[in-house]
C-alpha cells in the first residue's frame, strides 16, 4: 500500500551571520511536526536550507573583508552544524546558489512570462536593504522599516513587474484557509482588501542572484528566487511531494508567503501549498532577536554546554503562535524542574524498582494514555507543539502522583510497577518527536519500540535494568 505523503519546509535562512536561537526554534517546531507525521506512518519529506543569493550576504562579506563565496560557505556551515547538533531530521538541505535551483527559478519565471503576467517598467520607492524589499510610506513605522527599525533609502530603477493585482480576488478566498493562526491571516487580509499593487520582481546591478530569463542584465528579485526553493529543493521528487503540506515561517515574512508566493504559483499553474504556519518570535527581555542588532543567543554555544534534547525542550516549551521571552536561565530551569525532576526521576525510580522486584501484567491499568494520545494528536494537527508537550507532561505528572500514592518500594507490587512502566512507554512514544535521543534511551531500558503500534499495545513483560541518569542537574 502506498503511504500518504507529507511535505514540510522551514524558511531558508540568510547567511549574513551565524544562526541565532530563533532559527533553532523554527527548526525544532518543524522537526516535531515531521517526526510526528513519520510516527503516523506517512512518507515525509522535510526540507530546510539557506538563502545564499541575498544582497545582504554580499554587504556582510564586504564588511568582513572576505570574498563573498568564502563568506557564504563559512556561514552556511554553521547552519548545517546547527541542524546536525539539534538532531533535525531533514531529508535535504538546500543552498540557493546551486545551479539546479537557478534552473527551476528560471523555468517558473518563464512560465509567468508566457502567461503575460510580467511586464517591463520603471520603479521608484523606499527600499530596505535588510528586507531586500520596497515599502510604501503607509507600511513604515515612524518612517522606519517595521522589521529592521532602519530608515529605507529612496531608489529608482528600470524593472520587471509581476501582475500581483490580477490575483487579488483569488487570494482573498485562499488566505483564510491557507494561513494559520487566524490572527496572521487577518493581518494580511486587511492589506489585500485595501488593494494590491503589481510588484517589482527584478533587480539591476546586483552581484549575485539568478539571471532573469532572456534578460541577463537583470537578476530575479531574491524573494522570488528564495520562495521557489520549496519547489527546487525537491529536485527529481517534485511530482511525488509537491504541493507542500506545511510551510513553517516566522511572522516577519508572512506577507511574502501568504500573498506573493501563492500568486506566483497561480500564475505558473502550480498546485498551491496546503498550510502556512506563522510562528511568533523569541525575544530577549521583550526585544526581538536580530543578527543585525546583535541581540541574539547563539544556539551553537548552547549546544556546546547542554545536550540536544535539553535545548530542544527549552525551545519547544515556548508558545508557537505568540512571542515568547527566552534565556539560558530559562533553559536551565526547565531542564532541572521538568526533565530531571519529573521525567528523569520517574524513569530512574521505576526502572530501579522493576529491576529489583520485576513487573507483572495486570488485567487493566489505572494509567490510561488514550485520552492523552487523542489530545496530543489534536494539538499537533493544529501545530500547537507547546500544548501537545503540556499534555504529555501532565500525564507524566499523573504517573509521578501514582507512584507516590501506591508506594511500590513498600508494597513491592509487580502489577503497580507494570502500570508505571507501561505509562512510561506511552509517554515516551508520544515524546519521541520532541526528545528523540532521550526517547530512544528509555525505549531500550523498558524494551519497546517507538511506534504507534507499541503505544496502543500493552508493554511486553521483560527484565528491566536500572536506568542511568538521563538528565544531570545543572548547577
């Protein structure tokens, strides 16, 4: 039987600097969704990567006094390292400097040219280098770019325009079904209802980028180039996996993904992606993280000090749809209070008692995980990774309360110890998309597989050895 396919993407990251913890946040959210769908026995393709064609990369290289290619290669390596150390289960990592990507960009632009949706003109407007995008006066906040808090420069250039206005009515119908949460859909709907202008999709006199088809002195605007990575990244598997089931992005690039991207696909006669998940930002003391301002936490530094599951957990506890404050002290607190005290201690106690007294399968268990599976499934279908994690830890709390109530160290009850071991099995399988390394360790101790089949089946009675300490306390 052919498996149901599931295609998920992250945004591709600028490589003008090393990654910050906001990039890690998006990757772990996406990874949980990808792993959860694999647990459902779907054929998952998970794409992440970097945007190497941005002009801001050139400017950062010039500032550093390093050749652009060398600079880009160096910083791309940091993003690859981050994905590896965070245990991100991506199937491919795209670099937009790849020639295969450029060919797909040109193919799609040619389709739009053939459709008659591109025309030549002259553009004059306010340009933010950080966003690599033009703004209207209305879109600025106190005369500054809302994302970078910088004053945009006035620019005038010969350009190729895309007929975005042509797709206004279709976008008004599409956006409410496509964009989640509703608040982010409503933000863009307000702007679309005010009326769409055609957009400049070319740039002249830029050093890097994909040449505009048949017009080599122009480059394709980097945002169009970047968005097409979601198609080009599939390479020979485009027919199998496109359209995307879920694009995962930060709120700062909502407009590009909820308005421009579907319009480009409509024009090029491509099937539309099914869902756009727009997540909030991680802040430091209430302020947005930004590589350009230096207000960042380096996730690679965190991963030098702490294991991957501790970093993943500390990030995944943050709310998905709203902004959250994040800090290293919060990571330490969550590690000690929840991973060490709740999960680690439970596994240690139950495995030690099970080794000493053995386990015996009861007729039925008082620790029923079926409602938890139902809640977790519902939350993950709605991309609420933080709420799903809350449900699992509420079940772990319940299991800890049960061991305190039943006192198997006094009663030596093998049936109670079975109930506790079975509950650990169920919680661990549900936790496996969130804490993959830890879940594998627990599964080996209690002799089960990380599958839904084992979640729905009773734990097999076997000899259990005491667990090593899963989470050493951070002092």
